[in-house]
C-alpha cells in the first residue's frame, strides 16, 4: 500500500488536459465489439477499469489492434449477434463493464453460460438491479447469494422488449437494458425517476440506432439489424476534471484551467452547486467531440464559499463528485447538506461513511445520514491521516484536503487512483501541489 503526504500550499495555478472520459471509453470499446465494422477509438482512457473492459472485449471475441496506453485502439467488431465469449470474464473493479456486459451477453443467441466476475470490491456491489430486468426480458442472469457478483449469464434466444421502471436512476442499468433491447423483439423502454448520464444513447444514435424519447422515457425497437459505430475520439472526463476545478475554487490564483472536458449536462451538476456556493467558475464551450459537448473550464479562488443543499434530483448528474461537495462544505460558511444519495453506499466503498470518516479525520465537522451527509463549515481544517479503502475518489479527495489544510494530509492507499486517473499526482504537481 502506497502512502503519499500532500502538504498545504497557498495557491495553485496552471492549465492541464484531464484524462479521457472513463464512461465514454467503456462504451466505445463495448459498442465497437458489437459493430459490423472495425472501429478506431482515439484518446481512450488508459486505466485499470478500462484495461479490464478492453480485455473483456477480447474475451468476447473481438480482434483488437493497438493499446490504450498508445492512445489508439482498433476494435474488430463481431456484429450484434456474433460474440464468442469465454466461460469466465474478469471485470476486475469495473462495475460499468459488468453491468453493460450483462446486457450485451443476455441478448446473444442461445448459447453457453458466461460468468462475469471481479475483485473483492466489485463482489460487494449489487447486481440484482440489472439481473432482474434482464431476466424479465427472457434471459437467465443469476447473481450470487446476496445479489452480488459473480454474475452468471446464459442467453436464452430472442428476448422480449418491455418497459422497465427503475426505482433509482442508474446509467449503468439503463444501458444494460437498452443493450439487451438491441436483440429483443418489440419496443424496450426505460423510465427513471430523474435522467441519468446519456452516453449510451448518444453513442447508439451515432451508430445508426433509432433511440426514442417519450414521456420521460428512453427506448428503442428491436431486433436491430446492424450497428455501425463510426471512429471516434474520447473527450476529457468531467469527473476527473472536477478535482482540478475544486482545487482552483479553493486555491486558484490566478486560476486553474482544464481543457478538452466533456460538458454533457447529465454529468456537470457540480457546476451548478459551485455557482450556488459563490465559486468563480467560467465555462467556455468548444466544438463537440464524439457527439458530446466539450470545452474548457476556468476556476479561481474568490472569497468565502457559502453552504448549500444538494437534493435527490441533482444526484445523478454529480454522483461521482459528491465527495468533493463534502470538502467544499467543510470550508464554507454555514451547513452543507447532501441528501437522496443512497447510491453512494454501493460504490467502490460505502462512500457516505467513508467520506464522513475522511472529513472527520482531517478535522472537519461532518456527520453521516442514511442517504447523505451533513458538513458544518469551519475557517480551516488542520489535516491528518486518511485511508482510501481502495476507492479512487477517496484517494483524490484526501489529496485535495491536504492542499487546503493547515498541516497536510497523508493518504494511505494512494495507488487506488490508477482505476481512473493514473496521472493524478503528477497533474496536481503541475498546478503547484507538493506531494511526497
């Protein structure tokens, strides 16, 4: 386990390009697998999660040229119904991979059982939420006792299109159902309580699929004859950019700028929260990339932040950034409340409990609630020692806390950042952070 100490700094400044979008990279590789033409994916994210997806694409029958680390891969697609999956596919720690792969495999012609497995962290994450709707469509998708991985998928021939009402907004479950719907008979619809990120829908449209929207639902009609994904370049990941943005809000002088960032409105809920808190954040839109709005974001320090409340309807657009709201609240005037975020309990760690423990460990006044947390702001936080619990978002949160603290923060388990942002520490140092 690696331990890194992040010492306090008076300012940070500079311009950095952030890593490619993890969610879009996953989907580009998986839809490339289903395409009827070779697909060139440029600027894919190279991380542990996306390496797991690329290995899974190979394990399901695709020919792959190039490497994520080289910034370019070519996926030789198998077509919608031409997969030849291996008996066991290791999803490592990638929940997106496991859930989307379940939808893809469920829609294949009747065939042999495939087991989707993962590491200890992934084996604790809930899978009945994806197994139940896929089974209702006619596939056999069976999780282990307790509703967690490994997940056994046995295609059962043609699926039946259905309307699925999701009790909790989830882009992963929505995507799994839509991907299964590509090979189902009739219309497949998904209804969510509030919209979640729509990268799958955008990419399916780009691949020639008629994705429909009606009365707050999204759907498609199957079986789809073919899927032809065009070559694409993956834009920068807003969830990774969020850490540099918050560093700029807390310490930016003159400013911190992140470039080439995905500005999909279903991903950028944090920006609205920052503005409510009085942060100085400027968004400069640029040309679309891979059908996604993109641009650059400039953040700078400006006075004392004001506390705010984040409610359930905002959570899907910023679920990965909620830990950062905790840190912002710790240094804001007033009491910041996050509610309706029960989904955080089933991430790589129980992020509600882990975020509160981390904030308390660095000297903040925070308490846990069933579906969120409360943070009472203070003029400063002293610092301390924290543990990532194998969660990349917590490792990065601890690093930012160190920069904004009085005496620094030591983060144990800093290697967890490799899941999504292997160059995180180096990028912070480019902005003026001191780590060692």
